[in-house]
C-alpha cells in the first residue's frame, strides 16, 4: 500500500509525463495517433495500483500510460517508447507499453477487448494455484460492449480472481454517459452477474485504493470477481487534439475545480501531511525527472527496419 504522499507523487508523475508527451506531439517530435491522456483521472490508476502487489497483473485501455506509471514502470523507458526509440519498453515498436515482469500487459486499442483476456489471465492464475489477481481497466463506453458482459458472467461462474475496474470518465469520445447508460450506475450491473459491485469517487485516490484493496482481498481469498466503478472526469479531450466542441466552457471549468490532484494536495496540506515547500520540491523533482526522460528519448536511436520482424509472436 502506498502512502498518501506516494499517491500524490504518482498522480503528479502521471500528469507531467503525459503533458510532456502531448507537448512533444504538438512539436511534431512524435507522430501517429494523438495522445490519449488521463488528465483528471490520475487518482483511479494511482489508487487502484496501490492496492496491488508484485505478481498481480493489470490490463490497460487505450488510455494506458497512467496505470503504467502507477504500477512503477520507469518513466524514462515509457517516454522513450512514446518517442518510438529502441531504448523504450517495446524497443520502439509499439507505444502499447508492456512489462510482464511488473505485471503490465500491453494496452488495448480495441475497446473492451482486454476484458476477456484479463479473465483468461485470472483463470490461469487460479488454475496455477496462485493467490495473484488480474485487474482490468475499461471505460464507461466499453461497459456497453458484449465482451464485458460475457466476461463478467464467466468470471462469476468460475469464481475468477478478477477485478473489473470501470473507469467512468463521463464520456465515450463525445457521447456523455448520461445518454448511453440508463441505469443509475454501472456498478449496479454487478448484481445481474451475481457479483459484488462498488461505486467509488474516482477522484479520491484513497477511496479507489480502499475499494480495490477490498476486491483484491476477496479475490486472493478465493471469493472471486468484483466490479468496481470509479467515477471520474476527463479534463481534456478524448485525444490531445480534440477541441471538445461538444462540451460547454462551464462544464470544463467545473471539472477543473474537482481536479483530483488539486483536491488531494489541499487535503494533505489541511491534514498537516504536506507543506508548501515539500509540495514545490516534489513538483520540481518530477519536472526534472521528466525533462531528463525527454532528453534521453530524443537522443536514443530509432529501431532498424529489420527489427520490425523480431519479437513477433503468431
Ligand atoms: C471495438 C471498438 N469500437 C470503437 C472504437 C473506437 N474508440 C476508441 S476509444 C473509444 C471511446 C471509448 O470510451 P470509453 O470506453 O468510455 O473509454 P475512454 O476513452 O473514455 O477512456 C472508441 C469508441 C475502438 N477502438 N474499438
Ligand atoms: Mg469514457
């Protein structure tokens, strides 16, 4: 379990790493699909991953950098991968960063497709007689995909050590969740699968950590799957270049007021756990760490064309 200060540090590290990624994309130093950032959603990854232990496995979505950082992956090697350099986690060949040794299975570009794969991993963990768990992130949009329902039903039937973590950020690209989900909550669906469900404030890292910790304890003890819905707010666009014409300025301004980093920092300060000075020092350290990561990435070589045919699995 990470301490309060550790959780804040993780959230700040995610925010800064992703901002640097978007800045590099805007400068044309990185090509491809515009970055999918977790700005405003950092408490979900930080809290959830703080409840995990070595050997547990997470499966991430297209918004996958936040869980990678929260799981303790090296920001320098993540940045190198985002730059497509050979020093990155996937040798510069895919920004779907993977580090099996740290329990991060690569991101999934196909919405909801990681959920059945995570259920398969949980089945393997169970059949091997381990007490390790799998945790899969999926969005509110993904929650309406058949793959999620099929996996949840099987996971319940087979009592799999699985945590279904729905990161509800209020939008599926430009579609608000209010016009896509009729039920009061996605967590309520758990009852229909015969699973426990929990709804938590996804902008509170401690609430997320505690809800996921309870689900993990249950799974380790052989109690099976839990569905956790973490309600958060996407502060930016769907992807970094999205001008968000479908949202009012007032809505965006209100969302920034509830920024989880701002809120958690104020809470720690009020509890006497964080001074202004310590907070500024932490931010400066993170700023320097990410600046060094960007410089390392810029100076790293790109892979040779022939390397495209290495590390393939079929
Ligand atoms: C099966 C599938 N359908 C559609 C898409 C296009 N798509 C990419 S991200 C996305 C939004 C998913 O929304 P949500 O699950 O809420 O995740 P969020 O982007 O909000 O994190 C969509 C529809 C896709 N990649 N895969
Ligand atoms: Mg969403």
